[in-house]
């Protein structure tokens, strides 16, 4: 088959349905091209991308600097595995450590792989440095979390679609209510086998749930009090998405003036992915201290593709773009504008009951039950009007455009959202 053969949207969907696993339920649109904040379908219709591949495309589709780094490196060397050194891995590891102010980096590919890496590090550190009895270490997680879909991760998920009929599940996790400091401290008081606390600074998949002010900094202090590692999963919230370089921004190295308003929360272990490559190539990383990282010895953890030359070149270029184009500042400014405009608008409609978020990670709450199709149908209408978004948890629509968006483009999108909601038949 000619890989550049033009096919219709329906034929592309039919081929996926016939030959692919049905593990996703995508919006019925078939995309062929992307540039900046826009994508085009195979029939040539243009859309605003208001999802950014779940915040992987923060730098915009096919950013020229990132694509240049990809193509130049692809012509030289793509993969050596870690059986040999390559000439860019060390440079990348120093770059990312300096960028986020950590001592050591362990490169991986997907976000779920990075979470698994953090779990392994936390457990091994607990046994070898804290003296917890082997196979007794436990990690505290939060209800309604989303950290991936590997067997270990779904073991502490609330999502029955992800869990059911995939057991037996991995032990060693204690779930507490998100944004509940008392619950965290109660577990730590009563259990001396706790190795770490794994948390999302904002629960994205749960519907962009933003915790109370000061929650993260207070949780970090509680963890310090009980000598427990604070593990921040910033796969979705990191890389400028929430209006600062990291949602746990006290340790960041960006020039965003809004950082001064954020409590100093430096995770013991930081998990990054998605936009670390600008959506161009699978790249993730775990950042931590020398003391924690040094518990991993040769042969104990790895990945054939982790830290490959192509990934390293792409990640350096992608992180350069974030600083050079001041994407954190842009996300902060446009996010405030978006929430202000939508907040005023929802006072005029019964269809939307609220808006929440930080930076350009936002969500609107549809005034209907979680098992309704209202949010899905509204996303279909948004698609028809030139904007792509997707529901989460049934009655919530997540809005996360590329951070290169301009104010004019944002206000155009706000107009599309208002128009669509006003025209939508709630019945």
C-alpha cells in the first residue's frame, strides 16, 4: 500500500475499526496535518486543537525548531541502546537537570514508564536507605488519580474500565482522598512502612481538579516530617501548561513573574513526559537527587529506547522553545483571560455550571449527569464549528490548547465555544 495514498475520513475510521484494537473512543475526525494551534482533516477542514494531545503538544504542532532537531539527528544517529554511550545523552541529562534544578535524570519513553520508574526508585530507596523491611514498603496515592494504564498503575486506579478483568492487582498502595491533608497525615501517623506519596499537582483526567491553595506545599512538609518521599507526577501539568514551568514551581528555573506567587514545593522525585518532546517523539524522564537515584545499579532498570539520541535532541530543542517563547507566561495570561470570559458567559446559560483550571489547562462542567451524552454531543458540535475538544468523566469537557496560542486566537475559540453552547439543544 502506498503510505501517502489519500483516503476519506470514513475509510480511515473503518480501517481502524477493522484492524485495530478498540481501546480508545476517539472523536470522529481524521486528522492529516498540523501546524501551531491548528490541525486539518483529510478533507481539508481546519480546526483549532483544544486538546494538544492531552498536553503533549504545548509547543504547537510541528514546531520548526523541534522538527529541525529531529531531522538533523535522524540523519546522524537514532539508536544505540544503552549498551554503548552516545554523544548527546550526557549533554541532555545535564541540560534537563540544570533546567529543572535536580541532580540526576533517568530518561524513559512514555509517561507510564516514568511513573513505574519512580515507583521502583521509591521502593528501593525505602529498603536500602530507610531500612523498611523488604516487600513491606507502601506508597500513598490519591483517589481519582490517573498515572497510566500499566498493570501496577491500574492496581491503584478508581477507573473500573481500566481495572476490571485485569487482575490480580499489585499490592503496596494506599488510597486517600485528594486534597485532604488530614487523611495523608493520618496514614503516616499509623504506618511506618510508607515509602512515598505519589500525587498529581492538578488531577487532569479527573476533570482538571485543582486542589486547595497551599495543599501541595503543606503535603510536602508533612512528607518531610515523616521522612517520606514526595513524588510529583507532572506528565500532564509540567512544561508550562499551568502557567508556570512546573505546577510544583518553587524549584523551577523560569523567568515567569507569577512564580513568586507559588509556594516552594520541590518534589523529591519529579516525573515528566508528554510536552518534554513537544509531541514530536516519545520522551519521559524521572528527576531526583544523587542519593535517591544512586540506589539503581546496572541491570536493575532500563529501556532499549530510553535516552536514545533522537529523543535527547528533540527534548533539548523542545525545552529551549518553552523558554525562548515564554510559554509559561503566555499560558498564565491567556488562562486567566479564558476563565474570566467563560465565567461571565456561563451566567447566561444553564448548560454549563462552572469552569476551573490553571494556565491553559481548563475544564467546563456540563450541567448533566456523568452517564449522559451531553458533553460528547457538545464536542461533536464544537468539531462542526471548527474546534476539537474531548469529554472526560462523562460531563466534563477539558480545554488545553497549544501554549503558542495568541490572544486573538484564544478569543476566536471563546467565540466558538459560546456560539456552540448557545445553539446546542439541551433536550
